[in-house]
C-alpha cells in the first residue's frame, strides 16, 4: 500500500503537468482581457471615481492594468513550458489585477482573477522548470539597466515639455512622477491640460511596459545546458565506447558542443545539446545496454527540471525501444546507408554506374592513401587540414548527429583518413571516418576540390572497402538519407496521391538542402538501409523538435554570438547533407 501511495505521489506532478498548457492559455487570456478592458472607456469612470477617497499610490487611470496584462501575456509562454519563474510571476501579477479590480468594483474581472489564482496554486507542482544557475544576476542587471534607461527617457520627456506642467517639479517629485507613471499611477505633477496629461502619462506607461517586457523575456530565457563535457567525462565516455557494443553514431557523442549525462551506475550515458528549449539527444544511449534505462531516466529528469522538451534524432530501432519504455513515441526520419565490406562488389549490373566512375578515376591516375590519423605526420596533416578549411570556405558548417566537427584532432587518433591525389600529386579529396566499435567505420567528413573530376568519391569509397580486411573493418556507415522511402516510392508509376505529394514537396526542398542528391549519392552503392527515428513525448512537440534539429544540424542558422565550441564540421554536396 505504501508503494502504491508513493507512486501516486511521484506521478502527481506529471499528471498536473498536463494542465500546464491550459493554465497558460487562461493566464494569457486574462492578460489580453485586462489590457483591452483597461484601455476601454467603460473602466475609466469607475477608476476616476476613486480619486477622491483613495491615496495617490492607488492607480487612478485605466492604464494601471496594462503593464500587468502585458506581463501575463508574456508569462503565459513560460507557463506552457512549466517554468517556475513564470508561475511565481503569474501569481504575483494576477494578485495585482485582483486588487485593482477589487478597488474598481469590477466583479467579473475579480472573479476571473480569483479563479486563475486558485488554479495556479492547485497546479503549482507542475511548474518545476529551473532557470540558468547564474541568471538571477542577469535578470537583475537587465531590470536595472532598462529601468535606468526608461527613467532617463521619461524624465527627458517631462523636462522637454515644460509648458505641459503647471509648475516645475523638484527632482524627488520628478522621479516619483516618472516611476509611478511606469505602472499607470498618477504622480504629483499637475498638467496644464487633459491632452498634455494623457500624452505624457501614455509615454511613461509605454516605457514601463518596455521595462516589464525586457525583464520578463530575460527571466524566462531558456536555461542552457549546465555545461559541455569536461575531460574526465570524455574519458569516461571513451571507456564506454571501448568496453561495449555501440551504435554507428555513438562516437559522435564526443562532439565538443554536446553535454553528457551518465546513469547513476556509470554504465551508460546520453549525449545531448540544448537548442531553443529542446534537450536534443543524438542517437542511442552509449554504453552497456543494461544501463540505458537509468541514463535515459537521468536525462529526462534533467529535462523536466529545466523545463526542456526532450527529443531524440537518429535513434536506431534498439534506441526507439528503450526510449519508448520511458514514454517517448517515435517516427521514422530516414535510413542510414551501411556497406558490408565482405559482400560489396562492383561486378553486378546495378553497380555499373559506380564501376564506370571508379574506372574513370583510375584512368586519370588518381591514387588513394588510407591511414589512421595517428599514422599521418604533422606536416601532411597540416596540409590536409588547410585543404579541408579551404574547400569548405563559404559553406554552412553542418552536423550534429553524424559529424564530429574537428578534423585532424589528436584526440581522434583512431579515425581513418582517406586522401586522394591526382596524377600530378595534387590533393583533390578527403574522407574522414570515425571508429564504430572495433570492426566498423562511420563517415564523418567528405570534402573534395571544386576541380576534382567525376568519380573521385566513388573511387575512394571502393579503395576503402578493399582495404577493409587490412584495417579490420567489416562495415562502413556512409550517410543518412532523410525520407528515403518517399524518394523510392513517390517517383514510381502507380504511386498514391499522398506519396506523390510528399515526393514533390521533398523535390522542392532539395533545391535548398540537397535531400534528394544525398539519397542518390548513397543509393548507388546498393547499401543495407538501417532505419533511423525521431523520438518525442507528444505529437504537439514534433514541430519544436524538428526546428531544434534543423538548427543543430545548421540547416537553419540564427544570428548569435560566436562561440568556439559551437563550430562543427561541414559536409560537401557529395557527402553529408
């Protein structure tokens, strides 16, 4: 019985969390109604009737409810994401509205405010999202800076229009007029006309709204990941990679811009990055399968703590099963192309195009070198790195789930580098592949010179497969083809209307993101296709997770301050997309 009671207690916050979006809608509506009601004529006589019996600190203008209403509208978004600060702010602002409506004898608005307060109190345990640990100082500085700027502007507006006042105000009363005006309260100033009073008080009220808006937006800013991985965590992760059978994407958990969260036992970990309020995990958990559940639980617990939306991109079927045990649904995003070095052959008829491309490169005198990174001397590695940077110049840096973002780094000494030179010994293309357990490789980087002839990439892939036995490699993960089935089925005769529509849409998007060309570049090798999935908690979260994925992969790039750890690898048109 005690266990059953404890389980109900633990599930209570999750049950209440379902109500968070509805509470957010109610709070937003209350804010909108308060603003509209405050600026409408019917409310003004009710408030102005109080001026003879109430002290000056009681709002004497309908605009008094405007800042509170604006704040509630802003806070509703934070409530939808279950942020604790939004709950505290909404409770305070709604209480303020209740007081205003009570003084104005507005029964309907008072009842609405009381209902919202009761609902906020009842569901308080649903709003657990923490802010950044050091954000209190940022919020305080933002408030003080915006308040100072608004005060200077407001005082300047009063001093610049001396004819609007019946007498010049001393500094203390001037500041009192400005600060009270920010919240819609009439101060000690006496105006020459109602028009002058309305003009200046509206200006002060708008400045107050700007201060509130700026402060609330900063206070509700999405918490960033507590930290990126540190050296000790990276070493622990490398031990997990070496000591267990992992997925082809697991090595990319070592990206510098990913954070790690380990299971309590230390047997498994989830690698993720926080993007636009989404805790985006890449691929399956890393480590022993028996530790996956604990690692996923730790990751989801942290996501709830900071009010992040959990999402996974690139999960395998095994990962989907484990994430599904924790309540995440899944939808197939595409397929990963994997070559079996033992069965790969250019002899069959379907491989004719690849075979011809390889022969063209051979006739032009191309030569490929295949080595572990640690086997390349410093001078040549510098040359390769310069070429990679030069060939990528001007192109978007892309990658998250299948890119490491640091070619030539000595930490990746087991990576395999395939370099190709033409008959004149000029470097024309480079492939870089990271380890996949002890018998596989996963493509990280594929770049080539703009002057490289056709067939260079096919030639390098074929040479890599031929070197498989010497490298101890039996499988090579080439790439990830998004919506592969749509391209395979949508262009077939007899395809359904829905398939044709999806096919046409993806063809249009391929003009910008090379979706189709990436699929074609992999399909010609006749690989085995391993499905990859996106995992999500609720259907309504899919658009946010999709947007975060596009940002993480740098298909969509928003302006931001440059951060060195966010630099990631690009893949040229012939390679990763």
